[in-house]
C-alpha cells in the first residue's frame, strides 16, 4: 500500500490535486473495484480507513464532477467536513452501513444528496475499505417544495390557505421578536352576498372579485401581518398586537377602508360588504388554531348582527354545541328519532278544536331534550332544514290520515305546518306538499302552510309563485308572527293569504299594555277589511281568551287551552272537545 500525491480526475484516475483533509492511496488488486465504481450511475467513491484517517482510493466521473471539480481547495467546505465526520464515525463503529441526506449551496441554489456509506470486503486486518455513494435528489426536493407550496397556498390569490396560514402563524410566533406583553389577534372576514356574484355574473367574475379583494386586503396590512384565504369567500389576518384591542380595531378600520370603494367587474360596479369577527390571544402560548376558530365563531355572529364582533368567552362552546347538534340531527333525521307534537287551534266563540299546529320535538339520547329554537336554527344554518321540513310535512299529513282511520271518516280538523324561509328558497315546496297529500290521501283544504313575513321579503316574486302553487293544491296560507316583520298592505292584498297569526309578543301581555291592545285591534280591523281569519298566539289565561273573543278574534292557541302534545293525546283532546260549547 502506497500513499501518493492525489490526482483524482476523469481521465487520470485515480489521483488529482490533493484534497484537503484526505490523503490518497494505491491499494493492490483494485482494478476490478475501480471498474465497478466507474460503472455506478451515481456519484461513488471508495475510501480506505486506518488508524482514524481516511484516504481516497478511487472515484467515478460523476463523483469527481459533482464533488471535487469545483471545490475551493483553500478551505474545507461544510459538506466536505460532513463526509469525513460521518464516514469516520461509521468506520470506527461496528456498523456495516449508514445513510444520511446532505445539503450544499450550489451555483443555482441548494442541492440535496441522498448518501450511503457501507463497508466492502477487505483482507487487510489493519484497515477498512468503505464505499461512499451520493444520489442527487435536488429535483425531487424542488418538486416536493413546489408541491408543498401548492398544498399550503391558494391557487387563485397566491395567499396562504388554511393549512399554510397555520404554518405562517407558528413561524411568526417562533421566530419573531415579541415583547413581554405582546399579543396576537386573528381577524376573520366573510364576504357577504358573494354567491350572488357567482350566480349572476358567473364563476370567472367571482374569481376576479376574490383576486381584487385579496389585493386590497393585502394593501391594508402592516409589516409582519399575514393575510390568508381560509375558505371560499373567507379571509383571515394574523396581526401582532402591541396595544391589544386598540390595534385590532385599527386594523379592522383599515380593512373597511380598503373595501369601501366599489369594485369594477366588467361593466358593473360591485360594492363589497363583509362580516368581520376578531379574536385576541391571552398570551403567546395560546394555540393559534384555537384563536382562529374563535375568530370564525365571532364572524358568524357578525353575519347576523351586521356589526364587527369580538369573540366572547363561551361563543366557541356555543359553536361546538351547534356542531354537535348538527351531527346528531343528521343521525336523528336518518333514523326517525324526531317526533311531532300538536298544539290545538281553538275556535274562540265555541271552544271547538279547529285544527292543530304541528311542532317538531327532539329527545336525543346524548344531548337530552333539544329546544326547537336551537335545533331549527342549526338546521337552517347547515342546510338540514330541507330534510327536516319534508319530514314534518309528510309526518303531519300521515297523522291526519291515521286520525281519519281511527275515527272512521275524515275529521273536521286540519294541521298547520311551518315553512322556513330557507326551505322555501332551496326546496321545491309545492312538489313536497303535493306528494305528502297524495301519499296520505288527505284533502288539501286540511293543510295550512305557515310562512313568515321575512320569507316574503327575501324574494317576493318567488314567494308569490310558491303561494299560488300551494293554493292550486287547495291549501290554506297563514302568515305567522304577524306584526314583527315588514309586510305592507299591498303585499297582503296581492298575496293569497287566508290567515293572520298575531305574534305572542303582542298577545301575552296585552291586558297590561294599552299600546299592544291598540296593535291587536288594528290587526283585527285590517284582517276584517281583507276578509282574513285571525289566530292569536300566546293565550295563557281565560281572561285573555275572553278579551280576544270580545274584540272579534276568531281563533286562538296557547297554554291556556293546551301545550303541544303527542299525536295520540291530540286525537283524544279533539274527541273530548268535539261540539264543546263554551270556553
């Protein structure tokens, strides 16, 4: 074995100019191994380890071009030192092989190599022969980096997406310079009526709107803030808050100013309205995802209130409960776990039962008794209201059919079914009622659809077509909660409405409030002029029932007569009051 001045190169293998930190040796019987190394398609070298020292034996052309040709021999590059350290460590141990990834800063940026070290058979008891290979993984890493960028960014606006937003926040918190009392905040922004732009102008116009909004929001950021698109029309801002809530309010105002002027799409100018919700961290150790969820909970409240909302304690728990209710409600609808309760509608002059209002009830094994106010709101928010409304319509007509079968002939009573404005907007309600009536064999005159004033105001023309379609089925139409909305005389006169239901807020305390008495008298007079029936809700005392009867109100419902009851009890209640003469 001979140590020689190194001259390692493609044409004069194996030795070239000395490589700092290595000596080069000639070993006997190496011709076959040199040919074998030269045939390896990736960078490869054989080295000799003895007495704690590494020596180069031979390298192939790929290794020379990749690692030796361009080295600055005046200093040991970092990757050179890493070879030595890893190979010496393995050769000094009992391990037969090792693998690692090496990175170096090349002429075109970072380069990555997947390296392996393994011992070769060698008869010299004093030293070890080591094979070093390096596979260029730069293209793979660049591809991975690009894919990761795509996974973490929004392709339309080039902003971070929900996952990328989380990583940006974590990076800012870990590497930023934060003062002792600094906080961070999340500002969630939901673009209102965005779906109408898509529906009216098409998805390309919607995309253009999102891009423009993203640019404007980005212009409102301070240094260090992060803007992300976390949903279809949802944006969020991560903001460093040195002055707590005042900083947050300042950023919100900048956002409002940025979106204040109309956006031009084609030949139209679109004014962008948005709901804004904010959540502030208690300290820098808060979970960023938790703060984002709080901001999203706040923005949902802002969509209803029309004001900027700051997250309050308990809001997230409410949101989590709504999510739990939504999940359980899907199961309950699929498995038939809901029931209908029936509250009687009483003819005030005679005390007879004119009909029943069908009301959904839900007793969940995990959640217990869930209030209709709670689960109907969740159903409307989640889109389950269509399924819930269909179930109620079919079940109500089937209940009438079962009562008729029990009585032996059709009962002289009907059932009122409530219609949600969202169900009216999304479902084919007329077809639903036609099917329900046909499957049950019940006449349309015995079914009343209760609608709210807000359902008419939301889309007057669509509501008008629906109501006339229901009249074609011979159904009755009742306007529920009358007096709490914004109906005008023209709409009452032009729509095929049969019944006005006076809201309980006017009725229950009417005897103690002259203004409410005046309102009830006005509604009764209006109904009489338009030849409409009137039902008063919220009658809880005999005195109220007599007063309303004396004022000319035809029908009433409330706890004074009965609470909502199961189907069988409702039938018995009707039988007991049939031909009842007095209140």
